[in-house]
């Protein structure tokens, strides 16, 4: 299991978790860590959808990645993406 975290020293995750330092709003910095990832769970940590378009686009570009996104503020972003807009 891999986890994208802002500060690996402060992360409290199960033993064996590979910590990847990064920021979800900077997809180019974490996209390479999606290689060989079969599933992804994203809990959007912000109160607005700012930056979500590029993050979702980067995640969606990985064909082998099944993504679950949990966030109230991203509903409109995901609706636009599924409608092809």
C-alpha cells in the first residue's frame, strides 16, 4: 500500500505502508507513483474543488487505476467529467 502524504514524519499509517511525499494539488509530482497501482482511494481534503480538475484528470489517465473519490465539493467536478465536459 502507498499513501500520498504531505509530511511523512507526521503520518500515522499501518506498518508496511510506503509513504510518498507530495501534494494532491500538484499531480505531476505524484503521477509517477501511480505506476502499478490497481486501485486508489481519494478523500479530497479541501473544502473547495480548487485544483481538483487536474488531480482527477491525472488519476483518470491511468487506465489500470480504479478510483474511488469521497468528497461533497467534488460532485460538480465529477459530474462534468462523466458528461465529457
